[in-house]
């Protein structure tokens, strides 16, 4: 159910089977002592729960940050040095790249702190504490309320909680739903907005294997980048300033906050070793019913894959033809391709593993439970019928909803840019205050620079007409945005002609025309602009389709909540963990090889030998820097080689992660950093819906390969000297 509307007011959950292995689960750190301490220590952990998570003392959780709100990062020195994935830092690397300084191709290394590059839109959040606020949030809820009334009451109480705990807006406060609205937890963060780029390998290392190897094992990717967190001289969060200084333990202590950085182990890894991953997993849907699996396999996934296939082909054509366009669109292409391949793999996995039938078995058991007593019938008897009726309603909108989001909202760069810009322009036109107008104008000019920096006129125009032509051909007319009438009546449904007219005349497709308009804005011209008409129409359709499915979504919300409540009553002996929702979690397991299919065995590690074996000169996915090849030929690995003299690149372990865990630290039993998580394996792409303990693996970059690239390849050994190296 990966669409905008279906996530209205929903949270997700997964129920652990009776024979659960210790490697499954995304656990809230505050519950480690109560739920996981014994199991984790029996698996090999040598730390106490207080050393892992504490609100009274420095603990491991203080080294883990939410990186930009989409990835995870970890502190690895006493001077605010931060490690994450290359693909997490990709936008920042791209923003600083140009044809003259192509850091995507060549890499970047700051040889001194004064050379570190600021990133105005990037931030990291440190978790101060998490707290169970279920009773508080649900105190005014009663069983006589409709689902909509219930959600409104909950929202009001959450707003009060946020205001009470924001510390005069010095903290970011989030209150999130767990177990489909049966529980609520509050998370308090401190945000640091001066985060500077320190180092990144060339894409031929950091993105080695490209789309071909994405989600695949064996893997040979040096997927890492490095940043540094800065603060004001008194230790307070601050926007970029030349006066800011690296964040340290001493600065944090000035503000009664805790600082922890991870020791870095070069002892190496072996099959069966304990591993632990901390981070911010984005979302899982493991409580998805058979109705949801059916929708995903037959409507959602094929629709998204088909649309993105067309979009990727257009981008690649232009990127291959022009080096400047390649740099502009590298990040957009990678984001689009990532979930294009994800949905392909997920669908194959769901079918191969028979997940639909497994979900049906759970629902059959629930049906028996719901009929055990009069009380159960009254409480749970309607749940399965609610699921069925809700999905019947939503299925009729699912294809058009996906076209609306994938083509209308995400298809080209122009729609969202116009929507955001036109709202500010209207405010500027209507404002009576000159100071306010100047401020809005300045914001628009900054927005313009950001947009057009990574915009290509011809590429965007071709995407527009080909994607909307597809929309016109494949979606029922009752779900067309209103502007389709213009294309029908004035252009006889010639989308190429309409696209040419729009891009030639709109103020939003050319930076000079846009700035000229801003200097003398005119509402009449704005309202008649074709790009503005298209954008307004698409956004209007987006919200109106959400209204069409509102009742079904509310019923689905109720069904999920009651289903979880009932399953907990069915299985009181089972420990439950909540689905991912980008809150801090830990997962643990062991390094391990696996057998993906009959006659196939995958080792738990890959080496630099495999990197060289894949090497294809001048291939954008498998080319290599000459210096790396020379280091390989000389076997100049330094202290980063294993006991056999090999340089380990990647390894796998059976921990439970998903998107958002990118950049997460992989830790050994002592809490020392041994790698960074960056991917999952193709055979278990169904893992966001159903964890498969036999084949699900996390793919991580060995920290020794990271240090080798920093030290031997980049000659940036000063960064290694910052770290606490454990030998």
C-alpha cells in the first residue's frame, strides 16, 4: 500500500511467530532491559541495557543520529566526525559538484577543517529521550466515538504534548502511533543544522556496481561518506557560521546533554559473530493483510514499475549524452531507480514465498478467535469484513492514485516547483508590507536557484509529455485532472504539442523569465500560465482523490487497530515489536552466509579481489580509479587486511533493517563499530512485509575497507587519527 492516501492516519505492526529467531525485530531501545536483555546477552552482547540506552548518562544511543530525516549516521570521533552511506550523502556531494569540481566522479576529501563544505539544507537530530504517552494521548477517547472523532481527539492531545515538551521550541518533539493506534510514544530531539561534508570516495567506489548490483549479493561497494557536526561556541545548535566549532563532549556537557562516539574496531568479522544495528528504519508493513498483498501485487507494484521504467529511460538518454546533465540528474536517477528495482524484487519475493497464503492463515485464526464468545463477536466480529470492504473501495482508486503521484507529483520537476512557488508569489502580490514582500522575493529567488541548478529544459519537457500521454492512455477518464480538458479541446489530445506550448511560454521553465516575472509579478499572468494551471489541477486532484477514499481509509484504520488488539489477546505469551516508523530502533543477529536457492551458497564476505574481477574499463557502473587498481596490485592494504592478507569489502548478517537504516552502524558485542549497513538482499525483498529468517540479510560495508579508502587511497589519514581504533 505504498500510496499517499492509504497512509492517512495509519500505523503498522507485525506479530512475531512462536519460533522467532533472535535476529528478527526492530526494538525500541527503552524496552531492551524488559524485553531483550537476556536474549541479546545470550546471543553474545557484552554491554548492559544502561550502556545502550540511558536518559541519565552517556550511552550508545547518543552516538546515533537521524541524518537529514531520511538516513542514519553515527559519531566516530570526539570532534563531531560522522559516518553515513555514500548514497545518503549523495545530494550534498552533488550540490557541491560541477564540471570543474566533479566530486561525484573524483571524490572529495577535506585535508583541513577549514576545507569542509557546508550544506544549508542538511541537519542531524540527536535523540534526547523517548517516553510512553499512551495513557495521556488516549485519555479522552471512548468506544462510542467514530474513527474520525477518535483521531481528532488524539491529534488535539498530541499538539498539547508537543507544546509542553518543546522547551520554547528548542527541541523537536514527535508523538508517534504504534501498533495501529493502540500505543503512542513521544520522542524529543535536538537538531543541529551545521553539518559539513568532510569526505566522500568517488562514485566508482561509493556507488560501485550501480543499479546492476543494487539489492544484490555478492556486493563490492564502498558505500560511505563523512560529515562533521558543528555547533556554536557555547555548544548550542546553530545554522552555518564561520564562528561555529566542531561538536564535542565538552560542548554538550555545557548544556547538560550527553555525547558518545563509537570506537572503531579493525579486529575483523567472522561467520557467526554477534552483530547489532542501531538506526532509524523508515517504514515496514508487516501487518499487511492478504487484501493488501493482493493490491500490491496486482495494482500498486506493476503500475509504479511501469511508470518509473519510462521515466528512467528518458533520464538515462539525456544523462548519457551530456556530462552536465549527468551531474544534475544523478541523484534523481538513483532515487527513482532504487524503488523501481525494489518493487520488482518485492513482488517476486512475495510470490515465491507464498506470503498471500501465509497472511490468509493468520486471518483464518483471527476469524476463529473473533467468534469464540459474545464479547469477542461484539469487539472483533466486524474486522475482517471491514478489511474486505475497505480494500474493495480503495482498489478502484489505486491505479489512478499511483499515476497521480508517480506522474503528476513526481513525474517531472515542474509540478511541485510551480505549486510551491505560486503560493509564495500570491502571498507576495497580496502583501501590503514592503518588508514582507522583500522577504518573500528573496525566498523565491533562492528557491529558483535551487530548482534550476538541477533542471534540464528538454529532459523535463520530454518526461512531461510522455508520462502524461501514458496517464491519458491508461487511466479511466473519471480520474483525469481537470487540465486534461484543455489538452482535449485545444490540442486534440496531442500531448507533445501541449508540452511544447507549455514549456515555451511558461515563466516556470526558464530561470531568466522567472526572475524577470518576480521583479514585476502579475496575478493575471500567473493565473493564465499553463504550468500553473497544470500544477493547480494536479494538486487539486491529489486532494480530491484523497477525499474519495476517506471513509475507506477510516474503516481501514479501525480494522487495523482492532486486529492488532485482538491478536495480542489471542497470543498473550508472544513478545511484540512495532513496525518501523522512523523512530530509533535496534536489531541484533549474527554474521552469516546463506543458501538462496538449490545448489547456490553465498559466503558471508566479499573482498577487493571481487572488485577487480568485476572491473570493466569505461563502464559507468564497474569502472575503477587507477589508484585503487595499483593499491590492489601492490597488495598495499596496511593494517586493514584480514589474517589471510585479504581486504574485506562487504559482509552480511541476519539483522532486521529497512529503508532509513542506510548509514546505520553495525556493532560488535562490545559496541565497537565494524561496518555501516547500506542494503538488503534481493531474495528477501519481501522483508518489509514478511521477515524471512532463513534468507534475509543486511549488506554492510566493512569498516576496514572504509579506513583503507580514507587512509591509503585518499591519503586522509588525519581522519583516521581522530578515531579511537581498537586493534
